[in-house]
């Protein structure tokens, strides 16, 4: 009997020891579990956040809690656990709202037990800011080297980053440039170039761990870029028009046509016409894309005379026009109108109508209407309105010959000589 009792006692002792051993493997005190460290945010969308942290033992799970009220109340969430590229533990929390601030905390949880560590200190995380309420548009005056854009707010945004690129750089594969950051819903971009179109984008951002005075410990969640309407949000002042000149002026039909070179950013052009006495007689607005203007029916101004013209380009910002400098004035001189042609044996006589404001005339004669066939045969003063010749190119005028001719009126002003355009060639045989 003693031997059996002894065996039973030894069996009980063995069973107790085995149970203790099992308990020692499957139960660990909370104090023995390492609380995760180094928690930080490393990803976000409008509806999810991802945190990273240094975990505890490899056989440990993790519990994630989130707070929507600044840490007053907490709720357990089902997070997608994993690892990032630096082998840190990660947790993705979904079903959140754009532009919101949350607090998260993590604790270690020993597998298949109730043993847990302490929770980490709550960490402030953010989702991406919500979509902006309006895209950037240019506001304020167009200027030579700056442009101001205004845009709608974004829920959850701590600030806005502004970037820009010139339209020409965009077409040639150039790079976007960083303009700056602001907490306001408008920004003035500096360092632009005159006579340019620019595209501006604005992206809202939120800041995780924003309360940390160490800015290197913060993390930025950027929202969607907002592009400017029609791709062009900033226009600088246009350059002065180049190449303004008289194309033709036909006094018979009272039409004067002027042309110029296309501006880089112009939304339109303004032309001002003055009569020979300096009185403004016409202001014309020409839409962008056109580089010519025909002034019809001058009335009295359409008679043989000279007209002063100046022009400038403009851009429109918020419906208001902003102008370049004016061109230097040019003078358009009408082609003299032939009054009478007289011919006889060995001579040819031309008479024309005086052009008001003209300072002289050049007479051209040719044996055909080809440009190369004409030769200037005489220059006369402003008071001369007729010309008689008995020879051309060393030969006498033949009564049976054919001759072409035109007269060019000239006007000297501002150290420059302006001439009428020979749009009408007169023929006699």
C-alpha cells in the first residue's frame, strides 16, 4: 500500500509539474510583453490610414484602437496587419472619412491568450484632405512678373502647395516649379515672365503628428491636385505689339488695312486711328487669333490723306482687360488717286489728287505690270501733283507703246518715312 500511495503521489506531482509547465508557456504577464514603439503614419488615402511601428516578440499579435474625438473614447478596429519595406510592422485602417483627424494606439497581444501589453501613447493621424471646392483661377490685375490665384478650400487641409509651369514648357516636356505653400485660399506666384501663359495647380495637405515641435517627426498626407480651368490660370501682361504696318489703303473704296504680328498671350488687340489733324476717329477691338484689321468707310477721313495708327494687346482676367504698352504710332498714307492721263507724240503726262499730309511723291513706270518691270522715274515735293516725261529707260515715249504706272505718296514723321502701298496700277496704251 505504501508503494501505491507513493506512486500516486508521484503521479500527482508529475501532473502538477506538467500543468505548471504548460501554464508557463501559454501565459505571460502584461508586464512581460513589450509595448510597441516608434509609431508613425506612413500612408493615407481619403478613406484609410496606415501606421508603422516596431513590434514585440514574433509570436505576438497586435490590437488597434482608434478615436474620433481626440482620445476621449476608443473603439477596436479590424486592421490589415503587415510589414513595410524596412520590416516595420504596419496596420491599415479602412472606412474612415476624408479630411478628418483621428488618434490611434496599439498594444501587443500574445497569441491565443488574454495576455496583452500596455497601449502606446495615442498618435495623431490624418486622412487625405477632401476634394477642393473649386479649382484655382487668376484674380486681381495681370502683372509683368507675378500672378495671383484663388481657389476653394479643402476639408481637413492644414495648408496648400502651389506649383506652376509655363504653357511652352509643358509642350516641350519641361518641369513643374514649386511656387510655395500657404494656409490661405489665395497665393501670389512670383518670378514669372512677361508675355506668358502659366498653368497653376494647388494640392491640399494634412499633417500627421502636427503637434510635435520636431517637424522631422511629422508626416504629410497630400490630397488630389486641383488644375486650373481650361488649363491656363495665370496670364502675365502681354508684350507690345510688333510689326504694325499698313497693308493697303484704297481711297476709291475707302478701306484701310493694317497688319501686325501675333502676340504670345494676347486675348485681343486695341487699335486707335487718328486723322491728319490728330483727332481720334476710330477705336477698334480685334479678337485674339486675328492679326489684321480693315477699316471701312472713313467718311471724310477716307479721302486722300494720311492717318496715324497705334495699337496695343490685352489679356482678360476675371472679365477685365489689362493692356500692354502702345506701339509707336505709324502713319498710313493713302495711294494717290489718278485724276487724268494725257499722252501725245513723244510724251506722257500724269496728274493725281493731292494726299493731305503727304510730304512728297515717287512716280513709277513700267512696260508691264510685273513688279520687277517698274522703275522709279521721279521724286517730287508735296505741292506737286503732276508729272510729264518724254522718255523711259533711255527711250522716247512711243505713242503706240503700252505703259503701266503708279504713284507712291510719302510722309516723314518721327525721323521715319512712311509710304503708301501701291495696290492700284494704272495702264495706258
